[in-house]
C-alpha cells in the first residue's frame, strides 16, 4: 500500500466504488467480511490513496478532527503531526522517502496550524544529520520528535542519546508509542541495545511471537533507562499503555504498566501520557474517568489524543471524540488545553 503511485488512481477508484456499494448493503454478511470491516477498509483506502500529506491533513480536518464535532467546530486548535519511519521500521520502499516527507511536512506547517514531530529510528545511519537538518534550517517548522520502539529497537539505544541530549537542552518534546502491537516489527528474535547509562550498554535478545516482541519493546519501564540519563526530557507515553491496561482497570486491577506510568510521572516532571486510539472503545470512558479521579498526577499530565483514523480506522473518530469528551466533561480543559500546553511549551 505504501508504494502506491498516481498511476493506480483509476484502478483504486474502482475498488473504492465497489466497497462503497458493499457498505450500502446492510444485509451483507460473510464469514470474513461484514459491514463494519468494509467501512474500515474504505476509510483506510481514502487515506492511503491521497497523493500528498496536505490532502490527508485536509481529510482529517474535515472528517476526524475536533472541528468535525459540532461542539468544537468554532474552536481553534493546533494539531501535532507525528511521522512514522516505515522505510526503516519495515524495510519497505514508501511512496515518498523519509527526507521527502520531512520536506513536505515542513512546507505544510507554514500554511496550517500543525506542529510536526520527526520520526526517530536509531538504525537509520543518517539520523543525527537528518535531525539537524529538520530542526536547524532557517525555515524549520519541526517542533518535536517521535519514537516507535515496537518497530524493533529499545528507546535507551545510545545511538539516540545525542538527540535526547539536544531535546533536553532545548526543551524539544518527545512522543513515543506505548500501546498497541498491530504496527510492529515482523522479526523475531531480535537483538536490541539497552543502555542503563552513557557508555554502559547491553545487547539483549527479545523473542516470542510478533505481539509478544512488540509488547516488550512498548513497555513504559524501558523509559526508566532513558530518564535516568536525561531526567529533564519531556516524554509523552502515547496510548497510555494500551487499551488492555484500561480493560484491567475496568475490572478492578491496576496493570503493571499503569503503575509504572504513575511512578514515572511522579518521579520526572516531564513525563505525560495521552489516551489516543483508546477513544474508539466506549467501555474505556468510565475507566479513564476513574483513573483521573483516583490519581492526582494523571489529572496534571494526561492529554487528549487521536490517531486510529489513519492506521486502523476502528471507529468514527468525530463521534468517539464527542462521546469521550462529554463523558469527561469536568476534565475537558485539562485534556484539550492545559496539559498539552504544559507538555509542548513549558
């Protein structure tokens, strides 16, 4: 999918037409495909087929952003746009190269209210030079960085340390994947580099099936090594550990990831978390509200987030957003404004 070109537009147009026809048939049921999955495939195709990031962003504004929720349609907002380095993470050729994506995002940020976050992967040989180009050129619009450990590396890998050092020095925020396993490395076993301190690193083998490997790489405890070296680094643990963490909390159990995130937030002033992707499951609304009421630090460090409309369109994001924020009405300003402002700008 990532290598689609404009030459395929006519062919993919027919695919969309077919899926739209199927979507309009509520009686459609087969062993593997139902109306819900057809809608999800169609939503994904509408994103994949866009030939520019600007068109994808316009789609987001129109159908999936806060502005698509009637309550917030007149409320201005800034979107943090997070890159993913699929070139390095999956070893696949993408329609646009990593460098081209950087350039295009920089251009869009001059026209739209977005804050781009640069994708980091320690296995990319020219990563540090790319980081400097993205942030130091005269017209640079890049604002933060993004890590995705489940692609096959540990966040404490010391090849990332020079960038962490600059992020800490210049107050550059970092968002890291800390949740689901659907987008992850296909390799197992893998050898990753874990560094407990500068110059003190171990080669660690991680094995298991794809889900098990991703879960190990996504553990928030992996960030203890990083924060021990860079205690003032600003880190957002995206997805707040993952939906199953909050499923457990719904049933009265505090998952180890929740305990770890609570400890990291209590220990380091720059640690935050967002609830992205989890909005699609309405059963988690009550769990998250209970968490906000039970943990004082969560109220000060939690942020609203979105993302599943792009990668895994598992629900109508505008409807989910309205429902979620209505349920957490008492914390709306903290989730939407106060806490994100602290994470991004303090």
